[in-house]
C-alpha cells in the first residue's frame, strides 16, 4: 500500500503532497509500469483523508501522463523513462491567415480578452515611470533588456514555473517569433530542426524563411512522439509540451523524460520549449516546465506576454543555457533591445507590485467561466469536446462519419462564424490522422456572445 507522510500543517495542500509522493515513486521506478494503484476509496480510508484529496492527486497524475485510468478497472502506472540528472536549482499561431470575409464571431485561437486589461493601473504606473525616470527612458537599454526587468522575470519563473534562470541568461525581445529568429542565427541554419505536426505554423514559416527545411514529428494524445524525433536525425526541436498547440495535449511524463534524455545524448542538441499559455490551466496545478526538470543546459525556454496581458505589447523573452551565453554576446552584443525601455520599466513595476499575479488570477477565473458557458452551449450530438483542461481554446471532435471537416468550417463561415479545422495545421502536407476536429477559441468574447456564437454553429451544422 502507498504510504506517504501527509502533513496538514504544511503550506502545500494534502492532495499536492500525495501527488508529489506518487510521482517520485513512479519516476524512481519503485512503482513500475502497469502496476495498479489503490482505489480512491481504499487509499482515502487508509490515509484517513477525504476521497476528494486522493481524486485530485490522481487527476493531476493522469493529466501529466504518470498514470492511466481504465474504465471499471482503476488507475495504472504508465511507463516512465529514467530520471534526467538534476542540477542544483537557481535562487499562436494564430491560425495561418486572417479571415477575408466579414464575420459576426471570430473564434480564432489567438483571441484574448482586452476589455479587462488593467488600464487604470497600467496608466498610473506609466505616469510614475515617466515622472521618475525622465530622460533615462530615451537612452538605449542593455541588448538583453533592462536588468531590473530580467531580475523580476527570473524571480517569477522560479517561484511559479520552477524554471532555473539567472538574469544574465534572459533575453527580452519583441515576441517569440523575433527571438526564435535570433536563436536560429545563433545555433546555425546548417543544423537539422524538428517541429510538431500538427503544430504552430509561424514556427514553420520562420524556419523556412531562414532556408531551413524542418522535420515534422507526429503528435498524439501524449504529445510529440519522441521515437519519431530520434528517427528524424534532428539536433534541435521546437515543442509546446505543457499545452501542445493546437491539439492541447500534455507531453506525458515518460515522453518528457525521453525527450530530455535525447537532448543529453549528444553535444549540440537543444529543446526549444514554447511555454506560451502555461498560466491558464483550469485543472490541478500547472504542468512542470521541461527547463526546470534538471536539464537547463539543454533547454531554451520561450515565453510571451501576448496571452497573459495583450498581444500588442509585443514583449517576450527567452532563457538561454549558460553554455550559449558567450556565443550570444559575441554575435549580438551590438544589437539594440527591440522592446522600448518605457514598456520595460512599466512591466517591471507591474510585476514587482504584484499586479501581474493578481491579473492572472482574475483572468483565469474569467476564462474558465467563458469556457464552461461555451462548452455547455456546444453540447451537440455527433461532437465531443477535447482539451478543456488548459489554454484559451479547445477542440470539437466529430464522432459521426457523416460530417466533413472542411464542410463544417464552410457552413460556419456562411453563417458568420470564423474558425479553423485541425487539418490547417499540418505544414508538411501529410494527411490528418484521426477524425475531423475543429479548433474553438473563446478568449475574445463574453459568455453571452459565446452562447450566441454556439447557437449559430448549432443551427449551421444541424440544419435547423
């Protein structure tokens, strides 16, 4: 029987303590592949905790791919690769093209709420920055961005994502697309790059703009298939492990370990981890970042504030391995930071005073309410919702063969609703694997308008 020591006096809730204990048992091999876990009722009685405590722990483990639920049978351990050696811790595409028609509702995955942006707070902080820094705002900042902002980001990353990043490793730039372009120049176009399939089309576009023909690695319900990466001969791979774009899959525990192991087997291999919307997870706690799993020298971590604040701010950053910093300085030290110092100072103050964290908590609650409203309204026979645990979009999977993906998209368009099918995200031209699926973004509209958009879709698809 699983026998953790659960302490109600600790800061971490009991379910999280249980989750961490079982996860460590699996990763260490003490719980082997295929081993059945105790039932929720049995374990709750044995540990003298509520059944909901065990249920929450099991749910988090299942979401991260450590265990698998079998109907009417229980929970079983999934395969987990060996632990990657841990080092000491430090202190969208938006779908391919814009719509050409005029639509009543644009349900693209890039949509975010702008009405609840904290304008009053941002304006006040902006005035403070103008008053205090004056002419200093007109001077060029460090090529990697303002040091004070990099310190803020470093603290935030470690506290909330367990990402190991000293301020000297952080490079601030005008969005992840810009930063990815710089990284390709740094690593070299002669390397073999790999991307997820289906995946983020702008990554494909950036690589091809630099003359790189990427390898396309298939994705399934457990994320990228690492065996396909091994067969590709790639040295660099771009992944969205915590919320795969566009399918929403979470890279399973075994595959995360396998991916880190792949990177560590040869010099010059790197994982480009795009953590584009990790804050918006609605079930359990955030899935751990790859960079914080013990391989900071093999992972380049990317993040943008486009989803959490506003796309127009054009502020993102990447965390480089220490081993690349010398080459970075030699190649890019003379470059100017692409984000104005005024925005950097304002964002820094916004984070230092706790407004960023409060804004995220508020938006997480708001987005969850919108998702629930739209999901309820889209309860349509012949369709199944997938990927509601995180992010600002989910998928509608077609469960009846009579429906065709392109036809459904076109019917929605004629009715005034713009959305995309999963087939649009296969950059290699390969056939889509599996049933038709539609991507539904809900970030840009309130609950009333989302219900109206759903009503229009139902009418268009059911022929009412």
